C-alpha cells in the first residue's frame, strides 16, 4: 500500500508539473496596453524614444544616428530623404518607417492621400535584426495562439517581444466583448508565412510571425480591385472600429488605414502607435 501511495504521489507531482509547464507561457504573459501606457519623458528624437519604449533591448549610439540589437551590428537610423514614395517603400530608412503618422482615431479619410501607408515602409535590415534573418530561426520561436470564442482557427506568431502574449490578450478582449466579432475570424487568412510581398523582393511582415490576417472577404485588399499603385479608390470598409481599436491597444496596427488598403491585415508595430501618441497629441 505504502508503495502505491508513493507511486500515486509521484504521479500527482508529475501531473502537477506538467500542468504548470503547459500553462506557464500564458501565466508569464503580462500584456502591455500601448494606447494608455505612460509616455516617457522625452530625451531623444521621438523616433528613437518610440523604438526604445516598444523594444527595450535596442541600443542607440551616443550621437543617435545608429541602433543595434546585439551591440555588434549597427543600423543607420537615417533621415527622411527627398525621394519618391515608391523609393521610400522600396528601401525605407528607419526614420522613414515613421514618415506617415499612423492615425490613432478611426478617421479613414487620410487614406485618400496617395501613398499614405503608415507602417508599409519597412527597413529590411532593421526587421531582420529586430526579429530574424531566416525562416528556420523564426520557426524556432513560433507559438500557436488560439482564438477561443471567436474562431476554431489558431494563429502562429512569434514569442519574440511578447507578440504571442499581446495577440492572445487582444483576442481575449474581443471574445469577451458584448459585440460578436466571430465573423471576422471565420476562415482567417492566417499569420506566419515566410514569403516576399507579392510583386516585390521585400519580406512580408508575415515572415517574422508578427502579422495576422482576419477574414479576407470582410477585410478586402487593394490589389483585388485592379487599382494602380498610388491611385487606389474608395475602400468600402466592413471592419468595425471596436475591433481595430482593441488590436491597436495591444500594439497591432491595421492595414485598413492605408491608401493601399489591406483591411484583413494587422501587424505588431507598437512603436508606430507610441510615436503617434508622442507627435499627434
Ligand atoms: Zn497580412
């Protein structure tokens, strides 16, 4: 009997450990609300302050012209150049990532301005340093985030910078809302996908596991309208403000605010939300 009790005790201990291990990633998740977090007293250019607030491990050179994620490789912060919007899109400097101010409200009229695409200019070297430079390295960090109450589908995103935690909390808030958002998560477009942006040589943010596509039918995408780049017409938005603002709260910008609209697309870019709070308020 004594041996049986010990075995049972051991089994209980093993089960308890397994339970703790299985829930620990959730327990360790302490999400940040980027729309209400205190803005630090500014000591540098807003671009640098926003980056530092969003990603605490970034190092900035003493003269503020370079940044590094590992203390060995340094990336130019660069300037806003006198170049065409296409050039900005093709090879943005880190500063140019902030060229178009991401609107914090739900005024979609800004997107009528050709190339008003806050978030679309991305510096390749910066993203590879901030996240990963290969598919294998990204895959090592992927976490499956479920959407209970919204969808049977799950989203594979990175755990780097707590992206999985931020998404988990955004989905939980949406699921617990009085409004039913489930139709927007029906057959969602997905999340991680190591690929180039269609028609370009640039990596999509889906490559790093930081972007989520909801239901494409309700989201819509500018290329499907047959429009020409820089001359995209009206966007018949179907995504409600409450969904967008909840995602923004946890650091995800929405492609529905872009001239080149991508209404199904959300992307973890808390630095853009923080930057808008610094310069627009
Ligand atoms: Zn997308």
